[in-house]
């Protein structure tokens, strides 16, 4: 089977590899759609995410859908927690220190034709949910978790700073959770247009308007500072984005004077079924965020599209 491995920063290579063999708790799956995520771009550009370093050639890809060897269409949860530690036992599995995560560290991901994955991590999807929709459930789950952390209240105003796929989904989820208005900001015009296409409740942040809840979805220091400038005194800022140099900076006097609560978000926590419900009901539109689809053989070109921010979400179809 064909697989795409990252050997070093900027060095992606195709390999012919043997078919995987499923263990007792696993199912063999044929990968049908993989989203290229911002964290994949960190791996490609830096050979690392924070203190997780590239130790061997790694198959990237953690946003994916598949068909099982038995013909069942599934979305796939990329996180495999230990199920035994204090975090797993207290319903905080996303914080499990022993988690295996597809396409991260030493755990190969989904940019290949076949893989074996724990059966408990396979979520059946109906025919109304396409393979690309299924792959988008992972970033949607991240958005759901981030909005929960922001503690959005009905009728409130939410600020979203950074409109990659996560930011665009955060804007939609905030509305589902009752936000009256969502103010958005991104330097790229096509991203602003994508956010505003959802209705008059999405409006550009003018640099002055106050919001009740703010979420940084870029990791860029400027976006973090904008979020802190925009949020109300005593408000909450959720940092969702991953910074390029593993450092987040902001003007302390602004945060201190406002006595802000700064909340960092990590991946997601038990959000797949909610994500599937929102997509299947049409309350969240993930299809509008997919701007490019390429075959596995064209995946390197797909990474180039994503790196240059030419569209929104790039989907690879093995």
C-alpha cells in the first residue's frame, strides 16, 4: 500500500509498505478522506509541535474518515487514551498523558491507504455524511470543546480571532450555543468572506468593539493580543491556536487590568457524537470549509496549498 511519511522538515516522501495487521482490539480500515490540519503544517515546517519532536519518519494525518474491512463507513477518533489514569477516570480523557494520537510523535497517522485502529475509536456515520464530512468531525470537535471552555451564554457577543478551519467552525458553534453576534477577524480576505457567508450574525471586528467571550484560533501573538483587547473586563479568553515557536506572548498590563481569565484548549473531550449530530442536522456546515480535494498521490501538492493559505481546508482522498 502507498503511504506518505515526513522524514525531516519539508521532506515528505511516498513509500510502498505492507498492509497493516489488526490486533485483537483493532479493526482494519481503508482511509477515505484526510484533512490537512494546521498542526500537520507545524510538523512539516518545524519537524515538531512544541516539545514533541520528529524521532523517525512519521505518517501525518489525524482528521480522517474510513470504511472498515466489513464495509461500515466511519469517522475516526485519532486519540487513544489509556482508560485507566486519573484523567481518564474523571472524564478528562483528552488530558491523558499516555494518549496515542494519530500522526503525532511516534504514532503513525492516516495519510496512507489502510491502517489498523482501535475499534472503540470508530464512529459509524450515515450515508448523508460524506467521507469529507466525516474527516471534518475532528476539527469540529475541537471547536465544540473550545466554545464549551469559553462558557458562551445565550445572546452574548463572541469574538473569533483567526479564521482557519477551526476559527470558522468556532464561529458556527458559538452561534449554535446561543451567541447573538459573532465578531471575526483575520488578515486574509477570503477567510473573512467565508465567515460572513453564514449570515448577518457574523460581522467583522472593527478593532474597537467589545465582546463577552474571545477565542484566539491562530496562535499568532497579534491575534492573542486582539482577543485580549476586545474582551470585556473580567472576561475569558480561550487560546486554541498553536504558536509557531512554542511561545505565546501578550501585553500583561491589558490582561491584568481587566483581570482576564486565560484558558488554554487542548484538542477535544468526548465531542464526536455532538459533532456528528450538528453536521447531520445541518446546524453546522462543514462542507463550505472544504476548498480543495486531492488524491493521495497529490498530497504533497495539497500540503503546498495549505501552507500558502490559498483556500480553507484541503482534503486528501486516499
